[in-house]
């Protein structure tokens, strides 16, 4: 719902930039959530580990989006409001990533009794 609301607000403005990284973030986040749930249902620690392996990809995309949008905002004040909406969308996608990694970490713990929660943090 938060992503939809920010998207609706964003569409009320001229596009800030071509949307490349945010759709990629959405694909990765959706895949991570789907695979995390599959890992839970199947009690599959290997699939859960594969979810954790995707974490850095999404994090890198989020950082890229933030850097680009900050540049646009500094160059042109009229891009501030729509850029903030894109940043909110990126943050919500990042939150979905965090949910997926939490599920994956729980699967690994349930099946293997191995705590990998802090091994993934930077």
C-alpha cells in the first residue's frame, strides 16, 4: 500500500528520470520474498541461503537509486518531491528485502539450528 501511494503521488509530476533501478529492485524483492516463503514451506535451507545471497544485490540497487536521486534534487528543486517519492518506494522495497532475509534466516535456524542473522550484516 505504501508503494502504491508513493507511486500515485510520483505520477502526478513529470518523470525525474527513466525508471530502471527501481523496477529491478522490485523484481529482486519479489523473487526474494517468493523464494523465502518457498524455503519456509519446503524447510529448504539451501533455498533460504540463496535468498540471503541476493541481499547485496538489492542493497546496491537501493544505494544507486539514492545517489542518483540526490544528484537530481541538488540540480533541480522541482524534482525534490517526486524524487522523495521514489526514495520512499526504494525504502519500502528494501523493507520487503529485510522481511525476506528474516524468513530465510529463520528457515536456516529451524532446519539447521544455525544462527546466521548477524553474518549477513555489514
